[in-house]
C-alpha cells in the first residue's frame, strides 16, 4: 500500500469533492432553460413512471445469467452495473411497421475467484491463508498492484524489481479460452474479447414478432474479479464522509465496509505496467447502495439524466455512464430525499449543473476515492465539443427526449400518438405558467388533462390496466397540487369525466379487479353497477344485451346491499329496478332511504357524462352544463320516488312526498336539492311551483345563468 496516501489531510480530500458543493435551491422557474421545474418534474414522471424503473423490472436478466452460467459450468458469478442496480434505461421500441426493440444496456458480470485471498493489510503473516496484498505505489489513485506471496508454478505472475505480482492480462485471458467461442445458431450468440471483458453478444435484432421466442435479452460483459477481504485505506475517508451526510446511515456504511471490495484486471489508460495493474472495484458496494438506499424519485431522475447522455453525449466517448453515476451519488449525499420526491425537475437541473461544473474543471472525482479523477486520461482537444453540448442540454433538457420519442416508445404500453403530442398541454402550459405562476391552475389544465387524455387513449385501445397505471402514475403530482385527496377519490373524479359509458365500464372493471390488492378500490363496485346500467341503455330496449347488462348491474347491487346494507348503494339500486320496470320494489327502496335520512345525511351521489344516457332530459341538461350533478342521497331518493309514484298513478301520495321534499330543501337550503325539487314539479307540469323552487336556487346562486334561463322557460310555459 502506498504509505503517502495514508498521510493525505482530510481537508485535501474535502477540496477534491468541493466540485460537487453546488448549492441546491428550489425554484419554480429556471431562467436558463426557460422552464417550469414543476412541469419538468411531471414530464420525467410521465416518461419514466415508477413502475417502469422498479428494481424488479429486469427479472429476465437474472434468468438469462443463470442459464448462461449453467451452460458454461460457471460458478460465483455476480451481476453488477446498471441492470443489476436498476439504473438501466428502460427498453424502447421504434414506431414503425417493422419495429425493433432497443435494450439500451448490457449486464456486467463479476466472475469471482474465491480461492485466491487478498488482504489490504501492510503486515503479511506467512501462517495466514492470504495469498497476496495490495500495493498502490507508483500507480494512479484508484488502481493497485497485487503483490503475490504464495503462488503455484503455473500461477499467472510477473516480476518487477524483484517483486512478484499477479498478471491480470494473463489471468483474464485464460478465462476467455475456457468459454466456447462458437456461435449458437439457435439464438445467434457470439462470445468475444473486448479489452479485459469477455463479451456475450446477440446479433439478432429483437422486434415484436421474435421477442416471444428470444425474450428481452441483453449482452453480457464478464470480468474476472478477486475479492479483497478488507476495506482499502484509500477509501477510508469515504466512511466518515458518508456517515456525516446521513444519506446512507452508519449501520449501512459499516455493512458495506465489512464486505470489502474487489480488484479487476483493468489498468489505468496511462499505466506504465498495464499487465500487472488492477482497478479497485466497488461494484458490489455500488449495487448495495443502488438497491437499498435509492428511492424511486432518485432513480427516475438519474435514468432521465442517463438518457440525455445516451442521446447527446455518448458518441463523443468522453463521459461514461459510470461518470454520471458518480455525479449522481454525490448529489444523493447532498440533496435530502424529500427534495427528490417533490422537486424531481430541480434535482435533474442540479445533476446537469454538477456535471457541467466537473467538465469545466476536467475532473470527476471517484465517489469512493476522490483522488481518482475518472477523466484525467481524456485528451484536452476532446473537451470543447463536450462543453458545447452540455450547454445545449442545460438550456433545453426536454427537446432531445422529444426528438427521441418522436420515433420510439419507452416501455411496453403502446399509447396512440407520440410522446410530444401526449404532453402537448404540458408544453403549451409551460409558457403560460411563466406569466401566471399559478401551479394549481397548471395542475388542473395541464397535468390532469394530460393524464386523462393518455388514459382515455389506452381505454380506447382496450388496455384498461395500462389506463389505470397512467392515472396512478400522475396521482402523486396531482395530489400535491390539487389535494390532499385519497387515490380512490381522485380516480372517481377522473372516471366522472369519461363520456363513453363503455369505456367507463372497462375502467371500473379493472379497478374492481384490483380491489383484492388495493382494498380502497372496493368503493368502485357500486360505480361498476352504475356503468353496467349505463351501457345497457346503449342497446335496443328488450334486447338480450340490454337485459344481460341490467341483470349484471342488479346482481352487483344486491351483493353490495347484502355486504354493507341498503345505505351503501340504495339510490342506484332503486334506479336499476326502475329500469326493469320494477316500480314497486324501487319505490320501497327509495322510501327506506328517506326514512333513514338522518343516518345517511352525509352520503352523496354523482352522475357524470357517461351516465346521462339513462337519466331524463332535465338531468342530462344539468350534466351538459355543469359536467355532472352531485347531491345528497335523500334528494335523489325523493326525486326518483316521485317518478315511481307517477308511473304507478299514486297521485294522493305524491302531494305528501312533495311537501316532505320541499320541507327538507327549505331546512337545509341546499342548491341541488331545490334544483331536483324544481325539476320534479316541472315534469309534473306544475310550472308555478317549479318556478318558485328555481327562484330559491337563484337566491343561493345569483349569478347562475342556467337557472335564470330555466326560470324564464317556466314563465313562458305558464303564459301559454
């Protein structure tokens, strides 16, 4: 071990990491990008929803690795890198007739050789089982030589200045020879040597037709790795820095340190002895951090950051994705997790600014060993083009993504229209927000509208689950600005906006199916019955389809009443009975609700555009004007009871019902109650009483022009 490293002052290392000490400040508007950070956050969330970047999304990768290792009799293989960490860019598919799938990543494999023990200790004891120690003199920071003390005659070793060192190039080369170099005709697999790695690549282009045969395969890069039993002294200050940041926590840091590290046969680009130089690898430590310390919002932000690099910087071959991960880890140390959850867009800007700062200084300090500048081998002339492109990314972090998604879809669900069109309301509203700065207005006009439109497009394609996914993706953002509200309340409000009853039925069927896992979705069962009822009216009267849907609606309602009592869905049950001309049963149901009005006072019922098909013309006009009609159960119970009695010619009893109806409206001074009373009188031809009820509504809502129109019509009818 290089003893000079142990003498480095802690303040010197702090100066190395000061490159990442940019202040994190929350702003609603970024002048340089001419962009609302809330709008950017929403775009990131819609493009890369949490379900698309979850840790479990690449289960196929593990099975692929297992299959390959079993076929080659390989043991002690550990997946690391972006795919194993959940940091890989999701698969994308080209939007064309002969589409193909881009996996955008490969899988890094550490092939552990556990029979060879390496210690970091300067003191070597002959009686121990240790074969070698690390020696970091005359090497670039972050790299080492493996000095061997115990070895066999056929060991891969080299001698330098009378010292014996492990030859990484020879050792990795022997591993390569053991693999079968022939292509496999079944899946067109080829094994190649790329630098220090054995690469398993697939030449077949995946598309929608052959993916069922091959699965979502990714290339494998296999590198020999030797375990080091203890933590390298070069990285000891990372321990204190990590504990001070409070991001990882003392116990988690201690666990990482106790696992030690690895060395891999990779020399620094400017090494004088590349055959015997090894890189100190923290790949397994990084995997632990990625899988246990990163929240979904951090992952979303970082993958968007990686996608920008993939689209705008990869061809320059200056900044690797590992450099981006280093910048990201430093940012995680400095930015509290709640900030990532609420201000994802601001965090992305911070990542870009941090990378710009690094590039200006031509220094990206390794996360574990800051003295190791990850880019100090890059020729000076390569930096100018990189800086220029980074300036463009900083000024516009959205356009490269839009250009990419103009011809590709990220993820599995195929949403009609390209991403640019789907978020057009958000892009348009960004300019408006610059002026009005009302985030609630933007959340309602842009964020909610965008989610609803995308959900509706999926419903039209018969993809109910994906439709629900889109709505739940946007819920945290909508709830943050328009809430607080429970998820089921939000979904119900969205459902009311759906005009096509068949699409509403599709959505509600999916929500009820999900209630086994999400119990709060049980509340949609009554809505499902209502949707069946609405769809029934799209078929001819007395048709088999209509009767089947009405029967299904009644069946669901009976089940709800059996489980939760009449108060759970009594009004809608009565309406369904009326649709089947069961007026006596319906009137009994409504009267029961009225008799228990004190117990159900808090319950309300709403009808939206998709349900107006089975309502009378007055309620249809109300919904067409206001989007929906919502009232307490008892008002609807009186309203439909009047209709039942009218059908049954119970004229004497009607006067009693009207008196009770009017009395409860006058007591509560409820606007919608008076409206329903007025409509009831109007439908009975009692225009004078209808006008009086509408006048009560006008007193409560003096600026309601729709009501003024209804009053005028009542006057006209009375004068005819």
